[in-house]
C-alpha cells in the first residue's frame, strides 16, 4: 500500500520537503502555516488532522525545532553558523560587544531597558511599533530619535534586508517568537547578508524524533 503522510508547515522549508517526499513516492497532504500555539477551533482542527488515518508519519517543519508531531525537521533553521543563543536579555547584552558595533534590537520596546547600558560602547538601533507608548519606552531606554525605527509589521525578508543594509547593521538581536512574530524573515535576512543573529531563549529540544535535513526526513518517512 502506498504510504501517506501529513506535512504541517509554516516555514519556507515546507515546499522543499513536500516535493522531496512526493519524489520519493509518498502521498503527502500539506497543512500550511500550522501553529502549535493556537487555541480553540483551529487547534482542534489541526489535532483532528494528526489523528487521521495516515499510514506513515505526521511531520512538522517548525521554526527552530519546535516540534508538534511525530517527526520534527528542526535543523533547517535558523542557520547555526550565524546564530548565537542567549538564555535571556542580560546574557544577550553581555554577548554584543564581542560580536559587532552596530546592533539592531527587534525585541519589543519593553525589553530595550536591558541594553541601555551599552549606548556608550555600541551603536544601538531599536525597531519598535509606531505607537507613542513604544517610542517613549525607547526614549526612556536612552535611544535617540534617529536610532528609533518606528515601523509596523509584517516585514518581509526583502524589507528586513534593506533595513539592515541601510543602517549598516552588523548584529541582529531577536527572540524566538515563531512564525507569527516574523522571526523567520528576520533570521533569513541576516543570514543572507552574512550577519550574526543573537537569538534569545533557545527552545527546548523536543522529546521526539528530530532530523536536520530533507534527505533524513524522507528516509525516516520510508522506514
């Protein structure tokens, strides 16, 4: 009997993996932009999909290895060679002087205070929401008007790249906020430009089968 599988994907790797599974002779159904954090009807719908009669595997391609199903393809992002992890905001701030001098913080205005002591040593930029409260929080954290980028999401990878280039950014600081938080587009933009990303709160590795390549995922599905 032909093997079937359910692919839950909300990231750029999904179409690549889907095509590889099809090429390997598996019957694949794709659920786009799956989100493990959803509540209510959407979450119940996704759970019912996972319980359906799939003879092979339920596969999740989730940002940074946040698995939600039987097999997680985790190693495709973020790029390990350009990503530095920090357990919290204080640790991220301590890392920055060794990584670069022009820093873009994309953490939300409330967290900028953790980096205020670095203004004399580094050139810090903050991307915040264009609301009076967010801008004031950035000002209170010592950011000059010219260092506050008040912009409203969503931001594409191309837009992120243009912003990083315009301000000659060397290091991007973000948190693992998942697809909804736009972290994928930020990390890929920085990686494409060869910049370092400081990622706050590395997700706990799931207690599930995890692979780190399309080829390994296909092989696991055929097992």
